[in-house]
């Protein structure tokens, strides 16, 4: 069993302190001097621990003001997930396909909830994005950012920030290997039709149709990213 370092022990202690004191993002943390006394370690160890936690968005160090509870963003997880998928994809593994299947399962599994309760203002935004897609398709290519915006708006009524960040991991991974994926293989007109069908289905409150439309939308992506068998 590998022993934890003093810095790792302090990191764990600071996390426990945040939980035990019920601190929220932006709440001030004890000073560096107070932390050294609290954990019985030197300033160097405390600084190492705080820097490590800052990289994870657990704490935020503001020069001249002190240390505060960080945003607790999942950005480090998303960045790591995207980079992992990109590296393994470049090494011939099916990492992007696996990430896409996770995304497909999430979206297809939640679309029925959207169909049951999507607010009118979100529907209006979605129709606007479909209109943007039509304009882009007429020029020969739908921007990845437009497609990305569609899917983020589609699920925002659920109020699930974790879902939004996980979906962003997919986009971030594809952005790192966009030249390998071959977006040029997509038919812009078909992409517009797929997104229009999704909006039509949720506007009608038809969850079965919405789920089928979402699965159809993923067919092309799945085919492009699926691992190729030898022979």
C-alpha cells in the first residue's frame, strides 16, 4: 500500500474542513498560518496542497486577499476526459466511440423528460438554432458550435449542470481530433432534418418519437467513430 504524502494529507484535511464547516464556493478559508497550525505541517506543505487543490478548482487563491473555496467546477475532469479520449483515439483505440455512446445513452435517456416539460422560450431558441443550421447548410457546412449550442439548450430546462459539463467533454474531445473524425462526411441537409425532427417531437410532447429522432441523429456519428474490425 502506497503511503500518502504530507501534501495529500493536507489536501484531504482541507476537503474535510470545507464539508464539516458547510462552506460554499467563495467562502473564505483559514489563512496559511492557521492551516499550518491546524494540520501540524510547514508552510511549504500547505502551499503545495493549496496549489494542487487550486488546479482542481477546489480552492481559489487570490493574491493579497487570501484563499477561498473554489468554483468546484468539473472543468478539470472534462479536460482530462477529453484529453484521454483524444490521445487514445490517436493511438488507434475506440475512445471517441466509447465517449459518444455514453453521450448517446445520456441524451436518449433524458429526452423524454425534455419532451414532457420543455418551456416555450427554450423551444423558440431551438427553432432559432435550426434556422441557423438551415442557413449554414445552404453554404455547405453546419458549424460545430451551432450543433453544440442546440444540444446544450435542449437539456437546459432540466437544470442538470453535470449533464451539460459531461456533454461538453464530448465536444472538447472531438475538437482535439476534428481532422481525424471527418466531419465532411456529414450531409448538412440530413443534419438539419434530424434536428428539426427532434424539435418537432418535443414540441408535440411525444417522448417516443423524440427518443427515436435522437437515436437516428446519432446513427451517422456512431458509424464514423465505430471501431473497424480487421479483414
